[in-house]
C-alpha cells in the first residue's frame, strides 16, 4: 500500500513538474506575459460586483464589464486570471520605424461632432492607456494625434495603427498645405486665415484650437522633415518662385483684407495695396527665390533691363514677348503695299512695375494691347502720307518721328520708350525693279558725266598741246611779217615816189585783194567752225589752230597787198598811168601764153575763093590734128 501511494506521489510530482503552467493557470489563474509582449484581456462573464454588460455602442470595457478590456497586461506575472473567465491574447509591441509615424484609428469612444472628420487629442500616454483615453472623452475614428518613432504598448482591441511616411520637403521646394478639417473658410476668401502656434501643422490640435480653417492655407512649409498627420493635412510640393536677375516680381495676392489703394487719385487702373493685403502689392520683389503659394498669390515677372521687341517674321528675342509679333505690312499713298521690320526698345522702371501689372495684368498684355496696335498703326498711317520712294529716302526722319510719338504714348502707361528702329524695308518686286533700273541709269549718267569731264580735260590738253605746237608757226609767221614789213619799208624808202603814184592807181586792186583775203579768212574761219562743230569733242584744238593760222595768213596777205599797192603806186608815179597800164597788160599776156596773132588768117581781099580757101585750110589742120592724136594714142598703147 505504501509502495502504491509512493508511486502515485511520484507520478503526481512528475505531472506537476511537467504541467505546472497548466496547473497554475487552471487552479490559480496564473498568467505570465513575456517581456516583448502585452496581454490583451477578454472577460467572458461577470459573476458579481460590476455591470454585467457594456453600455450600448461601446466595445471596450473600462469598469470590469464583460468583453474586451481596456486594461492590458504589461510584461510580468499575474494571478487570478481564471481560464474559464478570462481569455488572454499575447501580442507584440507596436513598433514605429525610423522616418515613419503611426496614425491612430480608434474603434471606440465618443462620436465625432458633426462637421468634423478627425477626433481631438486626449491625454492617454500616447494611446497606451486605453482606459484614460475613454475616460477622458476620447472619440472614435481617425485621431488628430499620432505616435512617432518608438515602441508602444497599444491595445489593438481599441486602436488600429497605420504606418505612414514622414513628410520630407526637398531643397528649393515648398509645401503648399490643404487642411482637411477645421472651421469653414470665411465667405469671400479662397484660403483660410493665418494661424500660428501649430509648429508647421505638426500639432494639428493646436491648429484647430486656434480656429484654423479647412481648405487651402496661406502658410507654406519650407524644406525639411515633418511629422504630419496626412489624415488631416495634405502637402503639395512645388518649386520656389524664382525672380531672375534683371527682373522684379510684382505680387498679386488673392487673399487678405481689402486694403487702401496707395497710388492716390492719379492712378485709376486698379488697386495697389500694401504687402499682405488683397490686390497688387506696392513693393515688388527683387531678384531671388521666394516661398509663395501659387494658389493664393501670383508673381508676375517684369523685366527692368532694356527690352527689345521685334516686329519681324524671322527674329524673336529669348523673352518670347515678341513671339506673336510679325513684319508690318503698310500701304503707301500711291497704292503700293510693302513690308518693314521694326524694333522697339522699352524700359519698365522697377518702381513703376506694379502699376504696369495693375493696368494690364502681365507684360504679354502690355505688348498685345498697347505696343502692337500703337506701333503698327503709326507706321500704317505714316506710310499713307507718302509714296514708297519718299518713305525710303526719308527713313531717318520717320524713325525719329516714330520714336517721339511712341515715347509720348508709352509715358501714359508708365513705360519708358528708349528707341524706335526701322529695320529692313521691302518694297514690291515690280517697284524694286523700277528703282533698280533708275539707279543704274543714274549711275550710268554719272559715268557719262565723268567720261565727258575726262574728254573735256583731254581736249583742253590737246588744245594746249596744239597751241604749243602752233607757237613755232606763229613765231615764224610773225618773223615773216616783220621781214616783209622791213622789206616793204625798204622798198618804200627806195621807191617812195613810185609807190605814191602806184598806190593811187592800184587802190582798187589793193582793196579787192584785201576783200579776197578777208573772204578767204572768213571762209577758212567758217570751215574751221563747221569742222569744230562736227568734231567738237575731239578737234577743238585743231579749230583754234586753223583760226589762228587764218588770222596770221590774212595779216600776211594784207601786208603783202599793202606792200604791192605801195610798189604799184610808185611805178605809176615813175612811168605814168598809160605806160604802166600797157606794161601790165603786156605782162599778163605773156604770163598767160595768150596768142595775139592767129594761126590762120582769113582775109576778104584776093578774090572770090579767098574765104573758101581759108576754111578748107582750117578743116585740113583739124584733120591733121585728129590723126596725130590717134597715132600718138596707138604708140602709147601697150602690146598685148
């Protein structure tokens, strides 16, 4: 008997050693929670003391009711957790990795007020104390609060944890914020009001406590890492607004209070307000990068350097403000259409940039609404007052006139007109051909004039050469005249008396000789004039030479005649008039070989046949002459 008893005790001891946990759990309600676990308790029933069931709408028990218990079991040893009354689920800690956050969804709690989408934060030791969460008025649903990197004992019967990425905004970027919860945006505004104290929207409860509005926010977030509850805040990343060098940025704000216009009564083209108010801000931004919300503000860049705009089909500047401008087509007064390229240089002072934007909205509108019609219409009107040729020849004056006119116009729009330049002018092809032909004709005319001048210079040279060549003849003639004069003087001295007599008798002959000499001189002069007219360009010098030679010859003849007359006068005086006349007649007969005595003399005396005999003799002589002439020709004729 003792042996049997001992045997059973050994079996019981071995059983207790092997199944001690089961025994302790069943008979003593022992629960051991490991160090890396928590115990989630489910109470199956209530025997006495507390309410047996949960209130309607609740799933988590905080007062010992049956059901999921708010209180969890931390790592350790617990007694009295009877297996038939309590169910213990071991679950691991909730781990939030580096660079992540845990968004919390509560399955129990109060109802979220109407119009809200997120539950407000309550004290609950980062959601590790479910009892405190529920007792402090925690609301069911998505929570505004979240948990950051770390390990947490979270009652997963009550809370569901959603792992989300940390928000990172990169360099040269901004975060545009849209709140999904909060007060409605005030009427007349497109974004909520500016709220402080929420640490870049990382404390969403502070944002709501301070009256933050749902929707688009005026604040932006700069580069960095942020713990943002993405159930309440949406972040859109956009590049920072860049104002390049040579520009200013005029800010147009779509939010803010209506401000007082700071331009006064002289500017009536829109409100220009102080910074932070709705409208065009008076102070433009200089070159740099700015964190501007593109949905609440607009930055309009305005170039402050000299800006060139081209009215030309084949040319456009890098700013592209003139990409829609083209070559201007105008029509002249004489009905010819022609094209011209124009370049306009403008400058917008930095202080005047807000006025330009307030008036036009953008630089593109300034170009399309003012510069394009102003410049185009000016040159069209100017062309109608002139023909094409005049327009081309007065280009400089028209350019200066256009510059002055456009400057006056742009001054009214707070824009400085630096210069207006007329580029290429392209008349019609038909007119260009006419102009080209005319120009060629003008150039040919100039060429002919130059050639004419060259010929005239050559003629002058030849004339001077001829005059130089004639000097010898002139000197020789002069010497001959002088010699003749001296000879005549000697003759006069020698026969002074005879000369006086001869001069009286041959006065008429001397006069006739003089007239012949004059007539010869005139004829020579006339021939020289005709020859000079016919060869005016090539023989002017020859005409001059002939003229001078004629004059010299005339003087020579006149001198010789004068000398001869005086000699005749002296001979008449010496010989007597009748004797001198007979002498001269005889001299002329001798010089002319004149027959005084006929070869055949027919006389009437000597009988009846005297005349017949003479005629027969004459006829016989003619026949003999004819025969002799024929024989002579036969002798001279060469033999074949």
